[in-house]
C-alpha cells in the first residue's frame, strides 16, 4: 500500500535523490537511480564556486542543475499531493478500492504541497538567476576588453 502523504514528503525532502521513486516503484527504478546525478553535479558546482570563486565558468552551468533537481522534486510533491484519491489508488494501489484512505489528502499532505511550492520556486529561480547573472557579467567584461 503506497500512501500519498508519504510519497509527497519523500518527493519534497528526498526528490533530488529519487527517494519517492524508490518508494513508489522499487529499487529497480532507473529514473530513481538517475536523479542523484544532476544533483551531485550541481553540488559539485557549488563546491567549485567555494574553491575557485564566482568567476568559475563551469559552475555557471553546474549550479542550476541542483536548483532544477530540487524544483523537480518539489513539483513532483505538488503533483502527488494534489492527485485525487481515486486516481492515486488506481495508479499506485490497484489492488485496493478506489476510495481507500491510502490515497487521501490530510493536513500533512497540504503542508508538503505548500512547502514544495515555496522551496521549489525559490530553488528554480536561484539556479536561473545565478547562471544568467554570471553569464551577463562575463559578457559585459568581455565587451569592455574589446572596447579598450
């Protein structure tokens, strides 16, 4: 029996690591095993910034991957949390009745959805803003070099 509230919290807290996929589809899920890769690359980008400074071009491309991974996990939590009970049970609990409480929504589900909305939007915007800001600063600097 797969519970919607637990799946939403796993997607919110462990989405970048694929924990929700392992809960719903088992350890053989290839998507679950692939999700940590962009997350690790994004964390490596953050480490590169800490070591090399903000002018590290590779980090401009790597850091948004962490933001996208977090945002994807949060979006998944929102989708799970807002899924109708009947649809949830039909998809993840086919042996149970369509109106079984496992697919129900409660306050813990709503909190997971609300937190996912806030953190998912913030992480997505952080990744985009950081990358674009560094790219445009680089372009301005290169333009100054040409004009000298």
